[in-house]
C-alpha cells in the first residue's frame, strides 16, 4: 500500500523558492571555468565562513585545506584537494564537510539546499569536469570591504575589484541606494589576474579608497559597487553592515582620547576597554581583530 503525504502550501512554496535559488546558481555557473566561478561566487563564502579555521595557525591549519587572501591560490588549494588521487575524488567529501558531516571539526557552516550549498556544489562539478568550458565573456565585480554583516567605524577601507572582457570604464559607489562617488580604479590585483588570465587588465582591476564610516549615522547601512564596461552594461556587488560611532564624525584634537583612567580585559580576539575618555565623554569600548583589515576595529561603543 502506498501512503500519500499531503504537503502544506508553505512547504510547497519553500520548495519552489529553493528550486529557484538552485536554478539561479546553476545559470551563474554555466559556461564559466572553475577558477572564474570560484573568483566571482565562491571565494566570498570561503572568506566569510571557512577561513577563520582553515588558515595557518587556525583550528584546521594542519589540514590540506588552508586558505589565504589570494583568490587564485585558494582555487588552487581546492583543485589539488578535490582532484586527488583522481578527478573529482573528494568533491562529495567537501560537500559533506561544509554541512557538518565527515567529521568536520567546525560542524555545519552551510545548510544543505541553501544558495551557498548550491554554489559549492556547482563549483565541485566544475572542478571535477574533464574539460573546462570556454568562457565566452567575463564581467564581474566584487565588493570586499565593508564586510557583509559586520560593524564598521571611523576611517577604513572601501575596496574590491571588477573585470570585464570589454574593459571597465568606471566603478560607482552607492551609499544606501544613493550615488556617492566614483571609486579610483586600476589598483594592482595579481590574485584576480591569476583567476582571469585571459581578460586584459585583470591584474590592475582593483578599486580602493579610504572612507569615513563615522560620517554615516549609527545603525544599519548598505554599500553597492556598480561597475560599467565599455558597452555601458553594469554589474553590482553589495554589502549590508552596521555603523557604530562617537558623537563627532571626526575627532581632530590629538588630546581628545585619554586611557589613563581606563581598565582593559582581553578574550580571544577581542579587547574590552572600560572608562575610556573620548572627546569629553567616559565610554566603554569593544575592539575586535579583523583579518581583512589586518587590525583591530571598534565594534561597540557604550
């Protein structure tokens, strides 16, 4: 006897949405080389969810999967691991580990069926393929800072990269949906050049500038980088983040900060400072190490 299971409209809707997400990911991967797909879609996931442990000195620093800030280098790490001892031999193992299986010490970092899982699955398929597809045209942009979902304050980086087979003419920056300025373009990016060796100018594809995040109101914000190619077409990359700030957007007085009466405690990669005198106010501060910035950043002001 066959038992039929009745599905609720909510479940059906969720499955349709999940199917649509997988379709979008599949269409993104179609026609790309594994390295180009890694650069445009996968490295941001690795930097956000994997590199904390899978880095020299990290919890998984003794494994074969150790990553850095190099896009092409990280792709090479996956290529060597997944295709050893034969083509695609460890692809399923990678997919199992990111969902918490195969004894993964970091537990589940990506949910099976999610958009990120679909991206990794397509990347594994591209890595495992006997022949890499010929990419008919490249147009990518990646906003690397501000960091998605993180807290920013003071003067920091606003940076990323953009490449196009037709060439990049400009990169515009939108703050909360409003055009703010054009970003200087043409910075050295050897890692991107390694990922897109057939795209002219890819090694000089960076955009970067110093940006005062404290010029924004405290609270949530969004930055979008819009790249234009020579044909007038556009691609976008966005990040949502939160701003914490002092009362003044820029503290110019060199004597405005005094820590003589403050106390400090440390825990892991965080520093807590109590009773810091800043611009006439007595405040408690929390600082956290940021790998992308290679320094500590204030994440709480109380």
